[in-house]
C-alpha cells in the first residue's frame, strides 16, 4: 500500500512539473479566415530554424526548433552527452500546439520562438 502511494505521488509530481514546464501562456492571438485559400509565405512567416544554447546541464547544451508550414519540431539537449528530447506538433498562425493540436505549448514573437521555459532565435 505504501509503495502504491509513493508511485502515485511520484506520478503526480512529474505531471505537475510538466504542467509548469509547458504551461500555457497568457498571450492569445486569434486568426480567422473566410476562405480555405492557402496562405503565401511572407517576410512575417515564422518558417525557419531557431537555435540557442542551454546552460546548467553541462557543456554543449542546445535547444533547436524548426518550423515549416503548419508543423514544428524541436530538440532539447541539456549537454553534449544527452541524446536529446524530441517534440513536434502543429502551427496555427504564430502559436505552436502539441501533436494532438489542442494544447498550446509555445509561440513565435518576432525572431524568437518560446516553448515552455526555453527560447531560441533565428
């Protein structure tokens, strides 16, 4: 019984950490379109690769996000020995959503993309 409670407490702690790490942002942008016409890429398009270095986990930490069209993918390496944490999802306007398409996990502002507590620039 005690072991079950410990496992449950551990699972709840992990869930809480993930919620804080990838918590929603107060910024909300609304986008509407009257027709399903494909949008043309412009200079304000978020497409591209964004990178930054990550400190605190040892040398060689890197955060990289690639956005192309309506999808994004990211790699977070805490140090040079880390295999990396890979994530992906969909893009709507300048907002990034998880693979389900329902949970907003980040956004693009200017030349910077932010996912959770990590930011990267073009």
